[in-house]
C-alpha cells in the first residue's frame, strides 16, 4: 500500500507549503488536496510496494494539472529533504539511481 511513499510525499508537501505558503502546522487547502490526490494514486498503484520512483515509472497516473503541481513540489522539496529528512532523502536517491 506504499506507506513509506505516502509519508515521503507528505513530508515533501509539508516542506513546500511551509516555505512557499508560509504554513507552519498544517497544509494549506491546495497542498492538502494535492496530498489527498497523491495518496489516492499511491493506493491504486499497479506496482504496489515495488513502485519505482515517479521519474522512473512507466505509467504516469496523475492527471496533467496534478502532475505539474507534484513535479514543482518535488523539485523544490527534494534537495531540502537532505537537511530536514535525511533518511528519506537517501532512500529516495537509492530508489531513483537503481
């Protein structure tokens, strides 16, 4: 069911929303909707726990507008994950490289 993927995308969204939308304790409405959408997509992923990193995935399951939004979040939050969530960042890097 991709629990670790859900946690990672939630952490990325928290970083993004914190810095871009100045939200401290909760996500803004737009980021919360994107989180809900991303979690639903992960729940229905055909690859299950063997899901590759999004950039390596052969199936792009996001609607175009959500895909652009999540790409923006990942571009912003990805590098910052090394400082805020180093364990998750290393796991993700390993997943994208292998």
